[in-house]
């Protein structure tokens, strides 16, 4: 082993690049059969159900699973398709996206520092969920915000079974900061944590779980900017998988990247040879960077793997499409047989055996047909309809596909048969959602690990005050800031997809209103849960927000807040009283508490004056009409 290590250390730069490239080629060769299946899966999703290898006829799925896939033209052949995979795919994707991610960060100790860190970490993650990638001029066009990132990720795992999230710090991003109580516009980059979504074609995993390789294409200018290396562009095309799929879908020629180079990022976990792990970036001939895994990753490879059907004894997870391809072929075959019955009788007319037509029959409108006297006039005759069992087969096949994917009428926007009420439809929809539970557990765990790494990067890289706008139950909208050190602590992150609320909008609103009527939640929380996106601002109270901001000022030593006569004192009193019942208020210094007490008394005094004035006015009014 020592001899092998010494031999590897003595490799030249080119030899080292070739060795790493050989590792990647070996992994790709061993998984080639899986890559072929991924291509077939994507082709079926796109509705390209007929394809051949060169000029070989398609006679089954096994012959279609080959390296080169080409469209098969319908020349004098009756071939029909009905892409039932697509609506099932969209319904399943919509269900996953509708499950809102709820982020919870708990302190693992009772120390005040850990409690504060957990609270800040949760707010930071919620802000990150909304703003990730939005300041990157390139990524913001592909997927800005975690919802768009999840859409891309879920598309990958449903289509080919596997997708990856990669959090990293981009030092080139311009972002606003907060200095001397002012928001400072960016004049120089300070960097931000971003996230990339990768698919299985571009990530190569060592079967022994020791390293991962990620491939991508960068322009020569990007390489010079990031790694300070001036390289000559390579004559490269798209990856073989991408090009085969494009050839199949668009029948285009091989596309080339202009002024670009393919690079590879290699991540090795810590081992005897690399005690702190290895992170290397290289081309086929040049090492652009070689060093330890960055400290913020804590020895972890920052490629978080998400899967759909991770079945036993399989090297790669299956996507949703692979399970229903054979049924889709049966559906196409059945529909083709029905179309054949229609074609056999298309354009045919019935005439007497001895009849003589003087005019050729064509498809022109208003044509006059002359025929011999004394014989039956020519006419169309309806052809025999397709056998009923073919239509029954279609219903059976579609039902089997729905059962495999766990997407039925309620999830497809159709009213199920024999469903007589909205409650029944809601129950059927929840049954479909329940079938996703095993996959959701894996996704939730990986999202928690991903979020933990995101906070670790912020803790290490965010040395300047970063802006964090917080809208809380106790305070108004106020510019808040945090540094990386504020998220440092003993914490536990839990992410859950979905909620206990009904999925139907009508049932959800009814449930929330019931909770509010029973007193389990207040009216403010009910408004938030009802999500009045179409009437945004209708419930905004200026006095409520004003008092929340006044609460913030009252917490500051030596700062007093005046009570104005024109305030809505009823609202102000409710907001300040609610805060004075909180645990945070109980832990304040007595001097700060006294400021809240005096502020509350001032509002009570004004409110009492208003009530007395109203009472005097009422007493002075005449009781009759005279």
C-alpha cells in the first residue's frame, strides 16, 4: 500500500489527470446499461415511443435499450400513441411541489446561546429558501428560490431516479450588507451561498463510496476568472447521453460548444492518503486546483443524493417512468389496433357488383357521381367498429399505470366514479399522497443534511453583517442582520414536506376557520394560513405594524416612544399586551419592563378619554324625533 501511495504521488500532472479520467471512464462503462435505460425513460416521457437502432426493426423493449437511439419513421405503417405517462408524471410532480417544506431548528441543549442560534438559524434558512440563487445572473434564469430548485430536482428523480443538490459559496456575487444602521449597496462582491441541481448523467459515484466526480462545461473566460489559468479551448461536443437524446428528439446534427472546456471536480472523503479529504478540479490534461476538502464541508462530499425508487439489490434507483414503460407499449399497441379498424374502412364505398361508374370517386365537396341505370347507387357503408374488448383493455392498462404510480382520478383532476361528496374525493387524494411516504422520508432527511451544510458554509463565510428581514408575531418588519457566528451552536434541523391541513382549498379554509372559532389560533394566524394571495394587503393594519416596531424600540436601553392621540389605541393595546405575556418579556430587565408598562398605561389613558367623550356625546343626544 505504501508503494502504491508513493507511486501515485510521483505521477506527473498529465498522468494524474489521465488516472482520474480513467476512474470516471470505468464508472461510466460499468453503468452504461443504466444510462441507456435513462435515455429510454426520457424518450417515453417526451412521447417518442417508436425508435430503432440504426435500421433494425423494433420488436420489444430489450432491443430498444441500446446505445444509439433513432426515430423510426411511420412509413406505410399504422402506429398510434397516447402518451399517458405525461399526465401521470405531471400529477405526481405537482403533488410533490404542493407539499410545502416546513423548516424547524431546535437547540440540542438548554444553553441560551444554542437557543438563540437555533432561532436565528431557522429564520436564516427560511430566508435562504426564498432567496437562493436570485442574485446570480445565470442561475436566477434556471432555478431561483428553493421551489424552483425542488422542481428541477423532482423532475430528475421522477424521470431517471436520481438527482443531486450541491450547496457552495460563490465569492463573485454582489449582495447588500448592513453597516452603521444603513443598507449598503454592493460596490464589491461579498459572496453568497448558492445551490446547483445535478442529474445522474453528470455525477459519477465510486461503487465503494470513497469519491464522487462531477463533470461540467465552462468557457475559457470563466476558467481564467475562477482558477487564474489561461487554457486553449477544446473541440468538445455535448456529453454522449445528451447528444443521443437530442438526436432522438430533434434529429439534429452533433452540436459543439464554442470556446469551452470540459472540467471535472473530484471529491474524496478523508482517508489515510488524504487525511482531510481531497478536492481537485482538472481537465483531461491540466490540474486547475488540488487541495483539502474546504473546511466548511467538515469532510463531507457536498453532493446530496436524492432518489425515487431505491430498490434492493440495484446499483441505481428507478424513476417513475421505467415502471410503466411496458404498459405504455401495451396501450400504444391497443390504440394502434383500434386505429387499424378505422383505416380499413376509410374512403371505401359500396356499389353493386355489376355497376358501372361514369365518374371517378374523389374527396371533392359537391361532386356529382354518375352511374349506370338499373343498379344500386354507390354509397358509403359504415365499417365494423373495433371490438369492445379493446376499449376494456385500454381502461385496464390505464388503471394499472395509475396503480403503479399511485395517481388516480382525484389526483388527475377528474371526479372519481361513485364519489358522491368532496369528503370522499379528499380521502382518495390523501390515499394517493400516503403512498409517497417512503420516498418523502428520504427526501426530508436529505434536505435536512443539505440545510445543515448550508448553515455550515454561512458560519464560515459570512463575516459581514447580512440582511435578514423578519416578520414575527411580536415585532414589525424591521431590517435585521446576522453574521455567520450567529448560526453557530448545537442544533438539530428537521424538514417536513406537506402539512396536516386538507389539500382541498375549500376544505382547508373551512378547517382553518373552525380552528379560529374554537380559539386554537388567533385571527392573525388564521389570515396567514388562509393565504390571501389574490387580495394581498387587505388585512394589513398600520397600527398593528406600528406597535410592533414600537416594541422593538422599547427594548433598546434609553429609548422612549411617544403615544399619539390619533393612534388606534385598541389595536396598540392588544399588540403590546400580547407581547407582555410572552416568555421573552418575562426575562427582560425591570427597567425595560417599566417602559412597556408606562407605554401601555398611556394608551389606556387615551382609550379611556375616548370612551368618556363618546358617552357624553350619547347622553347629549335627544331621545325622540322632535
